[in-house]
């Protein structure tokens, strides 16, 4: 997985990032940030915390 950081081309610059899989497909896109550093800080937090992230299944379905 890797992250791409983008700058929105609108008049007021906004930044966002996409997490992409090894196949270059987008896994998710972030919200927008008014500062590039905020986007980079969020990426660093995800890299640090994701390994210990819990998954809560709210579907009520039994996994196979």
C-alpha cells in the first residue's frame, strides 16, 4: 500500500490523499485538508496506528 497526495485545482487550495494498493487501485480517498501538512500528518497517523486497528462488524451477519 502507498499514499498519493494531491492539491485540488480550485481557487482555494485544498489537499487530499488516496491510499492505493499494490495493484495501483484506490482503496480510499481522504477528506480534504486546508494544509498539506495536515494531510501528511494523517497519513503518518494511519501508518502508525493501522496495524492495531480493531474491526467492528455492525452488519449482524456471520462471517464465512
